[in-house]
């Protein structure tokens, strides 16, 4: 077997060479982001040895307790890319409002939305967590400070998206809409090396992922679908196995590789869903669709939802195309509508 030594930076540059109109700015932005991810990975791997576990004592915009690791990851991403001249605006799940680029730095043409630390409550028990990011082109005039309009674009307008899994190894998965590629961080080299080229999600899987503790709050169609997955039928390769980590990055990463479906529906407790459209659902949907999968809210394609605010929530059903189509069938037959 011949080992192909392809770093993340080289891969991005090679991809840009296929597009004569490319300026190299996107590759530089992604390279800056990769530096922040390496530093975050280092701190995650030292959790328990450094003072990065536990709470800060503050609450975020969602009313949730802020963990030290959340703020460390947020600050690291901001500090790594605010000065590069590639961005006009940023938005983070940890900040209530848009984040302006400091006035003494060059204003660029890209927009970055990010969830600095997905599943951070799992860090105290050494379970995989992650970072999610999404990149758009600005719609406001070049050279001016970015606006809320730049951030509130449909997921269809993303030009790049990715996630990072901090687990037994640190892995970065990204797409620019044409192919999904995974890179594993080699701690000895300090480089992300291509390990999963042109990732494709199976059209049908045998694993479902959902928080079944919320079963009593689900609508009838979803309850019927879960019962369908649990029934035995060799012709349709049922029953499915249930796997739920509680970290979206970890659950989606497994779904992307093995196939199946990840679900975080609306219910009577959270009628608009719980996950954030801009920071979690849009980038993950962009990646999964680029790998041949499907992502909807049960009624509508996630990437076609017009966002109304930075922290908008949505139900999501994402994964193998056949599995997502099947859950939509059950939901629609129940007469439930999602907003």
C-alpha cells in the first residue's frame, strides 16, 4: 500500500487550482481556522491536567451554563482569524449578536459562522466532542463592515462547511460542495493528513440515533417510525441498532461513515426543535448532502430554510437518503407539520 502524503493545506490549494477564478483567500482562511483547531485539540487532550473543565459561572444567549472549554474554543477561533483580512463578519453560538472585525484590520469578503464546542458537556466524562463551522460570501458591499444580512443566508449559499471531532484522534471533515474529505491530525507532525478521501454516505443504513428519553413528547408519526425501525423484518434489514452519543458532531460523523439516520425532532417540549439552524444544522446538512445524503426538518430541505435570526432552531432528520425519506413518509402520514 502506497501512503499518500496529502496535508489539509495542500489539498485546499490543489482544489482551488481547478477554479481559475479562485484568489487563494478561502484556502488561507481555512488554514487559519486549522491552526485554531490544533490549539483547541491540544487543550482537549490535556483536559483534567489543565484548568479547562467545569463552568465559568456565566450563562450564554440560550440560557445555558457556559463551560470553560466553550469560551476557550470561542476565543481561540476568533483570535486565529479576526486579523487575516478574509472576513467581514463572524457569528458564534456563544455570542448573542454578530461579531464585527476589529476596525484596525482589513475587511474581507467572507462570513464565518461557528459552534466553537459542540457537546462540551461530554468533556468531563471523556466522550467525543467537536467544532462546527460554516463559510459564506458576503452579500453587503465589499470593503464595508459586515451586516446581519451577511449572516442570515440560506444554507444553500454556503461555499464551505466542516466539522472537527476531538476523539481517539482529532479529525477534520470539510467540503466546498464538491466532495467531502476527512483529515486526521498527526500529533507528531502537527499536520492534518488526508485519511478519508471523497467520503460517501451509504444510501441506506442500519443505525438510528435519537434521544429516546424524549419519547413521550414526540408526535405519533415519529413514534410509529421508531417502532418500525425496531420491528424485525429481514427483507428490509430490520431491526436497526440504536446509537446516541449526545454530541451532534460524533453522531453525525458515525452516520456519515456507517449510514443510517440522526434525528433531533420537534416535540411538545421544544415545538421548534432544539438544534441551531445556522451553527449546527446548515453546515452538517451541507456536508451530508455533498456526500450523497439528505437533510430535512421533516417537511422541507434544511438548506432551503430562510433564517430569521442568528439563533433560530429547527428540527432535523439527516443521514442516508433512503432512511430520511422513510421518516418523512411517517411524519407526513401523521398529519404533523413543522415550521
